[in-house]
């Protein structure tokens, strides 16, 4: 196993906690953080991770809960988690936004951008209070491409719009840039991680000219958010290379698909490439594509599987991560997401996707170790600990 030049984070292996606060199809606001009781059980969850050798975590603030309007903010729920992290020696990487916004705002308005920047300044002041000396690592807006598709193109999440995904994507880029500028005005020791899914969509045989054109089109579409942030696309949005500092790559089983039609954004025009198909490429190959385009440090900010897939997923993924490091990619972290089982975004069933699960109907959400996953990752974490502790 190779190692990167110098660690950026306390631990290479991270734990991520589901925190989405979107409004879904039923027009109901979700609170996936609360549904796992991680906000209440934060200390116990962090202690479990420390026993495993994980001391860096990914958490998320809910802008919609914090920004009460009229310049009033309530961070109390999250400040208690920051206090616990400080006491337990845990490094928190905070998302400022995970698919949500205050309902008093029109997400396509200029005010949306201005208010997000103001909220970002408030958030960074609080985070700095519990991290007086270290560099802060912040995700401004999680998965701009995915949210713009879900909320602006197919309308299943707020803002529930159809065919306005490209417009919403630009708006989220504007807000992200405004937030970074606002933060740097008051705190120069902050670095930003821009998180988006990494995808591979391949034309399914027989390969027609239309399918091949669709594959080529998607190759550009999937990078639009990153391209906008760094100024390669739509420079009038204010993008610049400084806004694309660290790239966060989210990767799951369904991030490799066949193209079966002629519309790269139509969900009916692609299907999952089976796990055991020779058409699936290594995660290392996908990360190399990202690095070759941007030449920036990378963190795998989300990965994991569900049910009985978890053990197989971790064994294969960890090997492919090592392959990426051996190739010399500047890879600085790998985040198990979620650490604690999460409810599905749409119908609230448990997905059995954590390193620890809990049972449906258990109001205390008592943690149940998924031993197969833990056994798969424990030796990897131990190797990294030895690698970093010996310099």
C-alpha cells in the first residue's frame, strides 16, 4: 500500500453520517440525522469510531433548520456535536448544505446566493470556535450535480422543477462561490472540498452512433459543476481554479451504468452495469479520469453498499483504492458513508447500509455492528495507522 506525500486529515479512513434535510416527493422535510439519533448519540458514535481507528468524520449542517430568517440563526443542535468532537479529539469535516434551503427563499433568486453566503460566515465562526488552530475543511454544497438533477430536472425534491436542472446547477455554483468568498473574508485558514458523484456511463452493445454520441455527451455533463467552479465552463458565474481546491468523489454500486438510449439525462435511458460484469471499470480508473482533468487532491467522500453486498464492496473497493495510490494519485481520504444505517430518502425504510445498523421501530436506535464490514475494513485501517505513525 502506497501513501500520499503528507496527510491532510487526522485519519485516512473517515466515517460519514447521513444528514440530508431535503423536501421530497411528499413535500415533507426529512431529517435523516435525527432519524438515526446521531445528534443525540454523537459521543457514543465517535467513541466507536475511535476504537476502530477513525478520527476524521464527515457531518452536515441543515441550513433550513439553522437560518430562521430576519438574521436569526440557531446552531444549538450542531454546536453540541462540535463540543463533543472537540472533547473526543475528532476532526469534523462539515457540509454547509446537504440538499436543503430555508423555505422563505426562492432558490433561483439572487437573495438565495446572498443569504447562503451570510449563513456560511456564521457557520464558520462557530466551527472555528471549537477548532482554534487547525485548518478547516468545508464542503460548501453537497453534490451540486445530483441535487440539480433531482430538484431541478426531474422535480422529485425541492425546488420540484422540471427541465430547469442546468439553471439550478448554475445557481448552486454561484452560491458555493459566494460562500467561499464570504468565509475567506473572515478566515483564511479554510480549505474547501467540492463533492459530486463520479460516474461511468458506457454505450451498451450493439453500439449505435446515437449511443456513442450520448456517451460522449455525458462525459462532459458529469463534470459540469466542477468545470463551472473552476471557470472552464460559464465563466460569467465567477469560477476560478481557487474554488476547486480538493475534489470529493462519491461512488456507489449504481455509479456505473449502461447507456441504452439517446438522452444522457433521461433516467430511462440507462441501466446498472452488473457487479460481476467485465464492463465495470476499477474505481482507480475513474479517479484517474478525474485527476487527469483537474490535477487536484482527491478524497473519496462517500462510498459503501447495503445488505449482504457490504463485505464484497469493501474488499473490492479497498483494493481499488490501493491501486489508485500505487498509480500515484493524490488521494487523501476514504469515507464510509453512512457509518450508521440510514433511512431511505423517499419511503423511510432502513437501507442496512452502515458499519452499524439499528432495527426498525427501535426508538433508541441501538447500534448493531455489521461484523462482516468491520472485519473487512479493520485491517486496512490498522495498516494506515502503522504507515502514518512510522512517518
